[in-house]
């Protein structure tokens, strides 16, 4: 274990340096600077929740419509931003590979870390404000809420590991990503609960890891005011498969990268 300590310290410094570089490059130091990492994923959920409140009223199936939209759309924003920013990531940062301490996995991890932290900060801030105005319930279970977020983040990161190297192999992947993220919305559990579906569809939709994670998140927020359906082993198993495939692809692409 003692021999691993220097390596972990070096890795921590690499991630910190890349994190500062990425934040400075993307957000700069003008206006509100780094706070954009939280404000950006907060704008869409807030606007969508406001529109749903106007169109559908204060409640849907006995729960707050605003809270329902926020619990679904903030994680979806995390997924969409993380996936879109993983495309072409190696080409954009290839020159940094001159430093042998930096690995290609560091680029994926740092970009995903920024999106994850920003989305979680946005979720906490929106929830806190809405709780004050009695539009969001005090979470029923922090364990289920954090567990759902962890599974959602795990699978999103595992997909980034696959898509990042694939985008280097073919530009077609990058072109299709925006369309794909829109198509997957009906299968993400963002705007519906599994209990609202017909019994014949429920078992099939639970093969979507996003649905399992979303059901856990909403159980953590609303408790048994919702009727949750989920299986934690499905998203964990699918995440491990995607991670294994992604690591193999990253290793293959690394051999093809030209370090300037």
C-alpha cells in the first residue's frame, strides 16, 4: 500500500491541474466564472418545470409537478452534457499527452466530474429554494436519493468511456449523439413513472439503467407517495460491461493517438 501512495498523489495532482484548466477554458473568469457549471444545468430544469406547472397545474398523480420535473430533468441534463462533451475529447487534448503522467482516461474523468458536480450543485440549490416555497418535499430517504444519483452517474460515466474513443474512430458518432440523446428521453424515466405504464411494459422498461436510477431518486424524494419499481443490479451490471468495453477501446485508441 505504501508503494501506491506516491502514485495516488501524482494522480490527484494531475486531476486537479486538468480540472482547473478545463474550468478556466470553458467558463473563464468573467461574469460569474466557475458558477456557470452550476447555473447551466439549472436553467433548463427550472424553465421546463415552470412550463409544466402552467400547462398541467400544481400536481400530477398526487405529487408536485415542479418537484417531479426537477428530479427527472437535472439528471438528464447531466447525461446529455457529459455524453456530448466526451466526443472528440482526445483530439482536443492530445498535446497534453506529452506529459507521461497524464493518461487519456484522465480527460474523460475530469470532464465528467465537472458535469457531475455542477448538476448535483444545481439539484441541491433548486431543491432548497423550492422547499422554502413549499414546491418540493423534504427528501424522504437520503440513502435512496444518493444511491439513485450514484447509479445514474456510474452508467453515464461508463457510456462516456465507450463514446469518447468511438468518436475518435468515426466522426459519425459525434454527429448522431444529439439525436440519440433526444430519442432516449422516453426510455429514461424523466417524465414518467414505471407504475404509470401498463404491466406488460414495466419489465421491459426496467432494462433501461436510467429508469432504475430515476425510480430510486424519486423514491428518495417522495417516499411511497410514488410506487417505485427498480432493480439495482441491472444498471450496475450494464455499467460494468460498458466500462470493460470502454477501457478496451480507450487502450486501442491510445495506440493511434499522435502526441505532438
